[in-house]
C-alpha cells in the first residue's frame, strides 16, 4: 500500500522545559526531507508562551519532546518543580483547543537520529531554507537546537527519506 503525502505541511516542533525551544517549518512534497524554516526561538514561562500563541494557529501538527522520569533519575526529581511536565500540559491543552494533532518523541530517539555532528552539518549546509540570512557560524540556543532535532527526526519518519548522510 502506498501512502500519498499531502502537498505541504506546517510543523511546530517543541523542546519543552523551564526554557522552551521551538521551530516552525513548512514542508512541501517537492522539498523531500528538508523543510523551509519559518520561525524559531524560545520562550520562558506563561507570559512568553502567550506571546507566541500564534504559532499554534499557524501549524498543522505539533511535535513535542516527551518527558519521562526513568528510575535512575527519580531521586533527582524529588524536589523538582516539574517545569517540563507543566509546560507539556499547557502545550497539550493548546493543541486540544486548536484541534491540532500532537505527537511525542523520546529525547533519546531524536539525539540518536540527529546527533550533534549530523545536526551541525545540516545547519551549515544549504539544504534548509531560512527566511533571513543566518550569520556564520549559525548559532542557536540548546533548546532551539533540540527543537530542530525533533523536527528533523519527525521529517525522516514522516517522509520516509533518510537520504541525508548519517556518517559522523
């Protein structure tokens, strides 16, 4: 059975936490696995989230890093304020209210699929398009980089195209 991909899709990818990184990109069938980056950055707290609420209106799907407390980390969460879990709850609510599909990805899957060296090569290449020229070297916050990592992991899964080299 062949699945026909839509002609285009706008994806909002989010790395939630006390500081939340995000990227929003438009993918078209002709572009293969390389979306056009539209907007990126980060927010911190409810006020910043509300200032960026338009992102949830612009996207067709939201890809979010999942938050899992593994047994080896349970003790370190004993006095945690659980910012990441609370942020995910806000994101889930916004997606629910906007009837936007939401998909979760494990951090380890994204970091294994797009390790730092692979991500750096992609960002330094001309395969992604940006709305404004980026300075060289291209610098992003850790959280924005993780959001891009989640976007690209989703793109490989969604398009089935892993043409971009995995060699480190």
